[in-house]
C-alpha cells in the first residue's frame, strides 16, 4: 500500500525527489515549483425517510460492514450538490434533486485527508423508495430511527452526529 510518504515522494513537474519527511506544501529543489497535498472533498447526505434517516451498509473498507450515510468523493467539475445526488443514487437507488439539498455543514475528516460537505434532502416516504439492489460498495440500506441510533454500528462519528442533530431538530 502506498503511503503519503511514498506516493508523493517526487515532484509532479520534473520528477526530482523531495527530501524525506519534507512538510507540505513542498517546493521542489530542482525546478522550484510548489506542490500541495490537499484534502479530498466528500459529499454526504442526511436523507429523512418517514421518522428516520437512510443509512447504507458499507461493503468496502474502511469500516466494512458498518452503517454510514450515503455519500462519496466529489468528482472534478461537480458541485457538492450534484455529487451528493449522484452518490445517493449510486448507493441507494434513490434519486434526489441537487437543488433540494440544504447545506448542514462542512467538516474536516478525522484523518485530515478529507473535507466532508453534509447536506440534507427533502423528506421521503419509505413507500416511495425503489427496491434496493446490492452493489459492490453497498450491501444493504435501512432506515435508522432515533431510538436505534445509539446501538447502531455507525462507521463514522460524524455520520452519527449528523443523524443525532437531525433527530434533535425534530424534537
């Protein structure tokens, strides 16, 4: 597995090696160009369904088998809303309008490698959800209710916090 140390050991402009453990941003000793290692943007959706929130069960690492809010990386050229709607459809089969998303917050990932944009979509009824199809990245989807959240095996602390905030706003 590549680490930040081995993956980013050379200048992307001229190929000269960086000094070991050189901090970011890095200035190439050969061509003087600056290189940056920025966090990757991620879009996550809090999707209310009836009295609960839609979660997916991860079928990939990290956090294989645990429950997460639908979401994923924002591709080049996408707005966070378009990325969130795309990820929602890819992971759950549920189509939402990008314009329906309300920004709940922007958070730094615990590992410092991601910047997480969280949005909430308009509420849906469980009866309106299309049938679920298992995917390489997602093994199940479920509606988690407020009384189930504490015991649910949630993959990421931020996802639990965002669901808790949603339920608290309803109380």
